[in-house]
């Protein structure tokens, strides 16, 4: 917690591993940017999330490792995989938010200025959405999958502004949403919706535009 600092210090975590804690795997409260690289926070069973990030600044989540841990992993936690409350841009690469029990895989709460995600997996979150993403600016998802979640695959909302939403694969079969019992994808936006190399199947609603 450095949220009361007179400057704007950030938080940096490299090679984090949190397992089987009685509370959240980790809980960050910051005034500045948060940067996390190569994080695994799994099977935290105390009724809380794999991780919580609350910051007035930006959030960057990336994975640089190779082999078994080549993705950041937030799985098999008692509630959400990861909860983000940010005042700046959220950028997430190569991350999995799957098999969480009583919440969502990933939640980006209202407040983020934009959300950009690449290489994302959000599957088999039994009680809620694969991902619930809210921003005031652009939302961009590239190379992602969301299937077998409890309700929606991915819900996206930037309707408080005029920016658009972009959903795309790098090539065929790299942006997939399927077998989610309510909607695969729901998008609330006042801007342009751009879709490319997207597959959405085996759900009552493939893409919802309320």
C-alpha cells in the first residue's frame, strides 16, 4: 500500500507466485502505475480473489517466461481470478483467468481510461462471466478465447464515452467465444464496433449489442 504517498510511486512485481492463501493471493493499493510480469496466483481458497489491484494509475500485466508458465495464471480461486480498479490504461498480455469458482475470471471495474488485451484465456469460470470489462475509452481484444463460463463469455462496456470496441484474431481461429449459456459476447458502446477473425458459436446469443 503506497496510496497515501505524497508522490506517485508505482508497484512492480516480477515472478510472483501465490498459492492456497486464506485471503486474496495478493492485494495492491497504489497511487502510481502497477506493473506485473510472470504472475501465478492460483487456488486461493479463503473466499477471495486470486489478486486485487487498486490504483490511480495504469496497470500492465505481461508474461515473458517460456515453458509451462508462459502465461500469467489466475485460476481455481474462490471468487474472481483478478479484480482491477484503475484510473489509467489497462494493458494485459498472455494471461489466463480460468476455473474460478464463485466470481468472474477477470473484472476491470469502471474507471480505466482504456483496456488493451492480447493473448487472453477466460474459461470455465463457473458462477459468472469469463471477463467483465469497463472503460471510459477504447476496448481492444486480440487473440482471445472465452468458453464454458457460468453466464457471459465476455461483457464489454465503454458506453460512457464515444470510443469504440475492437475484437480480432491474429488469424482464423484465434478469437473464439463459445458455449456460454447466456451470451458469448455482449458489447455496450457508442463508438464503432470492429470485428475480424472472430468466431462465436454454441450460445443462445453470439454477439449482443444492447
